[in-house]
C-alpha cells in the first residue's frame, strides 16, 4: 500500500495561544488560526500540525490512559485513490473504517490511537540548496557562498515521524504490518522502528511498549530540517527564545538523524531533526538493547556563547 508518510498530526491542547506561538517560533507557516477553534501550521511541503481545544467535541477520543494535552489523531498521506480503497477494505475486516466529508478515511489502530488516511497534501517546494565542502570531493558550495548566516530563516521542510507509547507492542506492530509498514530496526524488549511502503525514511513510526502508568499517548514528534547546521542553529534560537531543551543536541545511531528535543505544550516532546538514513527493501533490520550507548553516537548540551579573551 502506497502510504507516503505523515500528512497531519491533530492535537488537543489546553492553551491555544501558547501552542500557536510555539509552532510559529518552530518555523511553521500559519495556514489559518482562530483563537477559539484553533488552526493549522504547515511545513514547506504542506504537511502540518493542527491544534484544537482539548474539549473540542469533534476530536477523536484520547488514547487509553492519556490526558490532555495530547495527540488526538494521526493522518497519513497516500499516493492515490486505489491505496485509499485498499486501506478501507483491509481495515474494514475487523473495525469500523469510514470516510468523512473531508475525504479522510478514519479508524482506530490496535494501540488505541485514532488514525486517518487521505490523498497526500505533500507538494514540491523551493528552499536553499545546502551543500557541504569535503576534502577530496567536488565542492558542495560555489566559491564565496558562505554557509554560516546568523540571519538565516530556517523552515521545517516536511513532517518526519512520531513515537507512540503502546500497551502491547507486538499487537501494534502486527497491525501496521498489515498496512504495509516494515521494520527497519528494533530496540529489544521496547519496540520497532517502522516505515510505510511509500518512503525510504528510516522510520515514520516508532512504538515503545509501556513500562509504567506515565508512558501513555505520544512520546514525541518532529519535522525534518535541512541539515545538522540547521538543527543546531534553529535549536540555538529556540533556546534563546526561552524554550526548554529536553535532550540534545546529538545524533542518533538507529536512523542516524541529528536531533534536538524540546518541551512543548502538546503533551509530547517536540524534536528538530535532519539527515535521516534512507533504506530500501534490501535492508536487514538491526536489533539491539535499548540504552544510552545505543541511543546516540554523541550528545551535547547548549552553553552560552563565548569568545577568546572573555
């Protein structure tokens, strides 16, 4: 099934104004916003975050054990109408699967999360070419093209991935495998990294089996930026604006993506990431035990700026 990746994440939040400002500071484009109803905020390719009031009666139910604020719906983009038809036929075998007036096919997954599928909103976009100068290789940037620009306006390019806490990770994995997701890597006794058939990104979905009553709902989500430099520079500006760093900056081993995580008003940590591995069907998934030595290849913490002589 030609599921391309995430199109939209819908959150029920307790503070619409703070959530709006957070997403604007993160670099997303405000598609539309109402101080009562909420609104949507998009990356360069049209993939987006939607925020609604937690008590909005139009939201799907909370995942089991979760409380507001929280992720309320995950909407994937698909390539064509045939994929939507195939998904509806597969889902309808054992659960309600209906299309709304907005054209979104909706159902519940086996972890208790509301999911949807739609013809993708992803679109081509223009952004600065990011090249790298490496000795022994052709130049990645033209002469006099300076990579470091303190005034660079950095924009998220596309919705990348999200992470669920689930009560039964084997059951949840089997559900997504029915929809064409494949495992790329796995943390033993914790959960799999999975990607749908329409992308080669290392993972669109990572699932963690609950270890305690606090591990409910969505753990984190993120958009792709263009480079490690963008992760560091954008994260630095995020810190400067007063947002609290949760983890990073660093680089993961599984997936290889650079990361920087921040606390957010969405009931989940929001990440900034870049340079994720791509895998095709020849890839053999790795398995390893969870832990700090397998989680990141390096990790740093931001410190105030400094110059020699100060």
